[in-house]
C-alpha cells in the first residue's frame, strides 16, 4: 500500500457495511474509525407475500479466516468516536473530523 488510509464505520452499518471493514481490518490496511458495528454479515433472501408483508430468510453466512461467522460478531473500531444527535443537527461529523486528524499524522 502506497498511501495511508482509514475507513469510517458506525452503528448504522450492516451487511457488507460490516463485511468490507472487517476484511480491511483483518488485512491490516489501515484503521477503522467510528462506532462499533453489530454483527450483521449474513446474506438474506427477501420474500413478499400477497398481502404485502415482507420477511427475510437468512441464506448464507460469511466466515472469517478462523471460521467464525460474522453474524453476532461485533466489529470494533481502532479509534472509537460517536456522533451525537446534536452533531447531526449542527452538520458536524466527529468521526470524519477524527479521520482527517488521523490521516494528517501520516
């Protein structure tokens, strides 16, 4: 890798929003910055019933190199930073600010 990098993560991430940063961290490419991600790395088959009800059936689980499934396996950032509701209202992103600060060190 020629350049330093980091990935922003937050509690809103799921599916490949969990998978990509998990692989990024495993490969040691850079730091994860933000809030922990609940383990949600399972492919789901979505069905819609005649009455409009939609439900998902877990179809494929994703495993790491140690054989652990991503489902229910929380992914923690290297640098934990949370945005507050007030931050959102003010247009402030503490996670992005911290990522820029971290990259400026490189």
